[in-house]
C-alpha cells in the first residue's frame, strides 16, 4: 500500500475526463472497518462488482479512508450521465447483493443502492491556473 505522504499515481487519459467525489461513513467499529477494507482488496472484491463498474462507463474509482470516513473519486468520460449510469449499475448481476452485504459496515439502510449511500460532494475550491 502506498503511503499518503508519497502521493498516489494518477492515470493519464488520451482525452479530458470528469471527476465525481463522494463520501460515506462506516460504522465506528475497528473489526468491521478491518473487514470492510479486506472486502475491497483485489483478492476479495467480487468480480461482478468490478465488471459492473466498468460496464456503466466508469474509467477509474478510488476509495480513501480516514477513521470511519470514506472518500471516493470516480473518473468518467465527459459525456458520462451519472444518474443513468447509477440506475443501470443497480440492475447489474450481484450489484444489489454486494450493496446489501457491505451495508453491514456502512451507515446505510437495508436495500439502498450505491448512489443512495454514497453522497456526491460539491467542490468548494479549485487551484486555478
């Protein structure tokens, strides 16, 4: 795992992309957080979840953690329609099963979709050129 003080490599694209930032809180339980992190490892994450993310057009997805707070960055093509993609994602194989499973670790209600749990954030600062 990269250390935050060293930074994280960012994927380069041949065309401009747009970014969505979201947040979600986990339950305040160290054992649950440890298991949630494991569930998101390359060895444990369900392949259908990754396939669904790619199928709806998401180019990159990163999740960062600080205590119980999660922060997700999603990069997409410029013509990406968030609402349409999230509606489609919710119908893909095993997606709702995954959401119900990880909900046990999150501050979220039963039967909620990814777009209902993860809250889009507003950018309030940008270091302009």
